[in-house]
C-alpha cells in the first residue's frame, strides 16, 4: 500500500473501494489540515493583515492538494480503487464569499502571499450564505440562498472571541480559521468572524429575510441588498463586526510578539481592500487611545500601518454613508471620524477632500487616502485615471502616496488546477519552473513555429471544449458544437461591462445570416453572469439574451451558425470549466470603466485570444502580446472621458443615423422577441438603448462587429496561425501572475518580515 492509501483507509476505517465520496472527502479534509499545520512558520518583523469584506476562494480540496504536493498521489490512489477525483470534488460546496473580481483577487493574493513564504493573513466575515445561487426560470433570473456551511467546509471554529459593540449593545464575535497553504510554501490563515446567534430560519422566500434582527442576521448573507435603509445599515453592522474583531486580533497578536503599540508599524501592515473595511482606521485609533497613546501619535501610527487599494472609478461604488447611519451603528467611532475630519479641514484648503461633507455625508475613501501611507490602483490605466481625474485633488496633495499594482491571478488555480492537460504539456516543453516563476513561460515562445507543438496545443483546446460541452449537457441539457468558435463573456452582469454590446452583435449576426451573409465560422456565444438582485436593467439584459437564444435555437437556418448559451450560476467552479475551453475572450467594457479585470488574464493564460477595448489590464495585455495577437476595438478612454466631460453623447443620434444599429435595437421589441419574451423587460431595454445608453454601447458597435468577424474569419481560415497566437498569449501571461503582484506590494508597501 502507498502512504496515501494507508492514510485514507486509516481515516475511513475501511477499504477505499468501499468508501463513499463523502467519507473520502472528510478523510482528505483531515489529512490536508494536518499537513497544512506542519507548514505554519513563526513570524518575525512585519506581518500582513489583508482585510476584505470578500474572499471568493472557490473550492479548496484540489487546490490545497496541489499546493501541498499531494494531488497526484491522491488521484492515483482513488483511481486504483475505482474512484474519480472529479466526482470527489462534487462533494465540496463552493464557498462563494465574494461577488466577483475584487473577492477573487483577495483569494489569489492569499495564495501568493503563502507561496512566496510571506507572513500574511486575511481578515473577513464568515457569511452563512455566499453570493446567491442563480438559475433561470421563464427567461428570468431566480435567486436562492447559497448555503455552504454544515460539515463539509474548511472553516475551523476556534475558542477565540472578541466583544463588539454595535448600536450600543454588546455582541461576541467568534473567530473561524481557514488554513491557506502556499504552493510549496508556508501556511497562513484566512480569519473569518461570525456571531454564534445567527439564525438561518430567518430566511423567507428566495433570499429575503428580516433585516432588522441583528443578532440573528448579521452574517447571514454576503452583501445584503442595499436598496433600502435596513439593508444599508446592515452593511455597516457587518463591516464594523469585521473591523472591530479584526483590529482586536491584530493588536493582541502584535503585543504577544513584543510590540508596545508605539511601534505597531514594525509588526503589522494592514491592507484595506476597497472601502468596505475603512472603519479599521478610526477603530485602530480608538483602541490605541484606550491604551493611553495620545490621539496625534495614534493617527501617525495608523497612517504608517495602513494602506488602501482603490478598485473602481465608478462614483456610485465609492462608499459614502449618511452621518446618522454611523451615529446609529458605531457611535464610538464618530468622535474619532470627526477629529480626523477636523485635521483635514485644518491643513487642506480644498474642502472637496473633506471626510464629512456639507450634507453630512461621510466619504470613506477620503478617510482612506488621508490616513494611510499608500493608495494604489489596480492597473496602469486605472492608476493614471485616478491620478489625473477621479482623485486628482488628492494626488496633488500626496503625489508620493499614489502607486500602481497591476492585478494578477494565481497560476496554481487558474492553470494547474483548472487545466491539467495544458499544464502537463507546458511542463513537458519547458520544465516545471513556471509554476513558481511565471516569467519562465516566456520559453514557450521558442515553439511558436513548431508544428507538432501547435498541433498538440490545438488538440488540448479541443479536448477542453468537449469537456465543457459534456458538462453543460449534463447540467443544463444543452448541446454545443465543439467545432464552432467558443466566444465567452463571463463576469458580473453590469452595464459598464457591456454584455448588451455582445447582445446587439448577436442580433446583427442573426439578420446577416437570415439575409444570406453567412459568417466565416459557426459561433457559440457563451455567457456566465449574475445580476445584482435589485439591478433592473441588468436583469433585462439577461432576459433579452435568454429570449434571443430561444429565437435562434428555433430557427434552423440561423442555429447552424449561431448558438447562445447562458451558463447558470457563474461562480469559481463554473469559471474553472469555462476558461480552459475558450477560444475568444470577450473583454468589451467601456474604456476607462473596468479598473483592471482579472478574467481577461485567466483566459489569456489558458490560450484564448482577447477581443477587447483598451481598458483596465487589457491595455497591458495588448502591450505584452503585441497588436497582431489581440483584437482591440473601440473608443479610447480619453475619448470616453471627454464625451462624459462635455455631455456630448446622445444615443438617439447614433440610433437614427445608423441603420444597422436601428435594426438591432428595434429587434428587441419586434414580433420574434415579443412572441417568446416579456414585453416589459424588452421594451425597457429597448428604450434604455435609445434614451440613455450611459455606457456608450452604440459608438463602439460597428468597430466591434468588424473585429469580431475578423476573429471568426481568422479562426476559420487560418487555424494554424490562430494556435500560434494562442501560444504567444500563454507565453506572455507571466506578468499577470499574482506572485508578481504580491512581490510588488511587498517591495513598495508592506516590507514584510519572513
Ligand atoms: C475572475 C472572476 C471574476 C472577475 O472577472 P472579470 O472579468 O475580471 O470581471 C468574477 N467572477 C468569478 C467567479 C471569477 O473567477
């Protein structure tokens, strides 16, 4: 028997062949936990605390096995006894503790910190339900709670608790820990706080629940709907629970390691991931003052300890709270916030940078920038836009605080785990070094004219497309044509990401095919996207895509050439199946609006070509691969910012002048669509295109059609060159490893001890 067989059958107390998948899963959970514990290493000097309302970690079993070097042993052992790794993975519920890119970034960062052997933990919340479970019924999104706890999860309950005062009442936050094992690296922790009193029976229809009973609902859901007062207050309750318990834990750890708190910054680096954890600043100051440190010194200590990451330039996403909300939930913080506001007002003339404005609105991002030592954007273009327009008045005050850290993804999940066939092939060509040193992928470029290599690369893509087709057939009962071009747009549904531009293209193609202008190759347009439950237009876009999908499927003339597939419940697990199967990666946000994007990097790494605008990290991807290896289209960010600035955009003019645009938009309310879809949704979307189109879809429409059809034709008529360009994309993806991003954070901001 192998060591793994002994361990597994030992835990299960029977022969592996006779174990259920649940039993095997539970046994592996214990084996992994034990192995992870052996890699806990002492901390010297500074330790990172990455505080974030979201950690979209995804399933952990296979990833942890890979990082601990156990995956191959386990797989072989299971197969020797007639068991499959894929079925075993099904037992684990996905912890969807994040909405999208921001939460996924936090998860990639934890992996890289541990892989680089740096001391650094995450701090967040143990939501009982992650992002809602989505399915489609009658062409509409349906939302159900996503329970992930209950025996099969990785969050270990500890005996550590911290008192937290919310709206004047006392609560007890309990610490749960998930071990984060680096690839051949150390073990760190994701610390998640929760109350013992949460009551899941509070959940009513769908994802509705009583938003007022704090003791029972505080951590019930990730991102409670904030379309009413109770929902907005609940977010503040959540944020403060995380911040207050987290702060107490940080101070306790630092003091245990010898800090007298005057030197806190020699022991801790706190990274504030977007504005949700911003209350950590006044809370730290408050607690330091309680320990007899005077206010000015506390401000200085906290400023040197904390750093802030900005994730968006969408004004509506920068959190601002009415003062009375904070007075209700965290009255103990208000005197601190007021004093910080006074400091700003006394030294800065520009009142637009004040923390509390004339309307008694508290601007969390302003507090972050004034009272941390670093503000970073998440891609080169994004940081430039922050410096030159959105946050220009702050940049002029503190040019030395602003810096860029282009996002990255962990290759262990987004290559090793999700695409084992490609990983093995790359390893056979250039050795295993790229798993830890992503820049070594460059060596792949040596094979760019090696016919055998390209042939094999194309075969792997084809295998992955078939695997996706099989999975979809199994889960949603749809049949895909693996010989068509797979173009995938998977990300949150948001108007700035412009799934509606893709929609207009698909309608356009429908007309072209009907009129005999056949495309160069059949196209499968694959979507994965959840819409925020209260986001009306986003839901209208989903409805239009689902309805169009039916119209096309029912038309044999068109369906030979065009198919639309909307994958239900897009999450990390689905992403891991979709991304390796993609030919063309749709990254078509309105230039200047997508801060970075990380989906774009995952697709590139897995050998897709990008069809995108010059936005976010697409700009750096284009730079890395060169113009011939990417399909760029559309307005530049400068043009877009100008159009917004002078208010000159008028959707109706574009609609009236361009017959193709008019034909596509009007199709939404034509008889084909109305006979299958809902007039309310389709009419609202139709009118939105003409009356508003805030994210300027129409000016980019023609350029998008041209570039996408160019891609179809290249794919159809020059498949050899397509694969060559895919190989170039993979070989240049090294820069987008989160190991590189984390090394930069550490070099410029954290300076962690090891
Ligand atoms: C990577 C990822 C995202 C972010 O995708 P973008 O295209 O960058 O918005 C969102 N959701 C999931 C599940 C992901 O894995």
